[in-house]
């Protein structure tokens, strides 16, 4: 009996390290682990996403974890970040299919399975992952520079629903680009117009709005009269609204009520304070990066190629640098 217990303890000690090493990302990380089945499901979503192909024993992967996790947190919920454990037997066919020859291998999928992936070959820093992803969201938005261009765009696609964003921002918000990418190929087209001082809104029969207030207008199929969306302009809520428009369950009569000036209040910005931000041109996106010097990160060319190469070199990234901030999940 005692011998049997000793054998069980010894077996547990042998297995425990592999179980610990397999949990390469912490539980509170926004990085979601995928297997072959969930990878296929993620690709069906036709959204921009990052996927890291890793092995728990790889020192370079371990050093990447804090940076990749921080980027995942900054990108959430607009651009998901995933990881695949290629050391797991069930995932090896998937990793081979993706051409993974060394670890870590990070790929960006611009639109799920609809577009070919892009290999990430830059420094493995949170800011590197962040900007690589945000700058490569496919642009499916009609940019209407002048208010006089809006009627022509509305009439051009009367056979579809049309969603128009009136924004005070210089660039097309990442949230709007993510939504347009999500609904590309459906009966919903996206447009944007910069209404810097609210004059365009007034010309279109609405209030000028607050200093940072954005307006979302929906033109139903066959109509050139807008319905003004009144909910919070966040990703999940706008997605739910657009889904209901497409499936015909949206109660547009309740959305039609326009705001009055007394109902308008400036939305508080969800990003960092202005003096801690630097405006970066991200290809029609405006994202922000803190001016703090980023921590040293591993070069993209450094990879683990076989079990045991870096098994003793777990590496240390220290405290992750505060070099990226979450993009606004609100228009």
C-alpha cells in the first residue's frame, strides 16, 4: 500500500511540471487558447485577429508572453488575440498546415479565412503587435469628405442598409473599421463623414452635438431618410443593433427619436489623458502610444526550433512597458 502511494506521488511529480509549463498564458490574460476546432470557428468569424503559435518549453515564447498579453488587453474587444499550443499532439496537424517551423510564430489574419494571413516579423513588443494589427484592418468604408457627397452615396446603394458615422475625429475610428470589416459582404454598407464643428449635422436637420459626440445614422433599404441610433456606441451594442437590422427584428421606430441639445453631453474619453498620448497615423486610424520607453523585447528572428533548446532559459521580460493603451471601444 505504501509502495503504491509512493509511486502515485512520483508520477504526480513527473506530470506536474508539464502541466504547469503548458499554461503559458496566465488565467487573467485576454489571450484565448485555440485548438484545431476552435481555430476553425474563429476563422469563420471573418474578423481581424492575431494568432501566436507557441510551445510551452520555448524560452522565446515565455519571454513574449507579457508583451503579447498586454497587446491582447489593449486590442480587446476590437481585435482578438489567440494562441495555439503546437506542443499538444492534437494541434500538430494545424500548426503544420499553417507552416509553423519555429516558435513563436505570430500571424495576423486580416479577415479570418477570407484573406491570407500575414507573418509578423517585427520586434515582439506589445506596441509592435498593437500597431501591426490595428493598421491592417481591411478598409470597407466610403469616406465622404463633403456633406454634399452624402446624398449621392445614400442613393447609390438603396438596395442595402447604409450606416453612416458622423465623427469629430480626424481619422476613421478603429471601432468603425472593425464593424465595417465584420459586416462586409452583407446587406449593410458603411460610410463616414467628418463633422468637425457640427455644421454638417445642422445642415442635415440635427443638433450640432457635443465636442466629442459621434452620430450613427442608419438608412434602411430603399429609404433616403435616416434613422438615428440612440444607444451607446460600443462594439457589442452596435453589433447587436446591426444584427437586428439585418435579420429584420430591429424596432427602428424607437430609434428614430432625435436628441435635443439638453440631452447631449460630452462622452468621457476612455483612453489615457491627452498629455500622455501621442497621435499616430495608423492608416486612417488614430491610436495612441505612451511616450514611455518600451522594455527590451525579443527580435522576431529568434525562435525555438526543437524541444529542449531553451528549456532551461525561461527568460525574463521584467515589468511590461506601458507603451500601448486600449483603443477607444466607443465612437
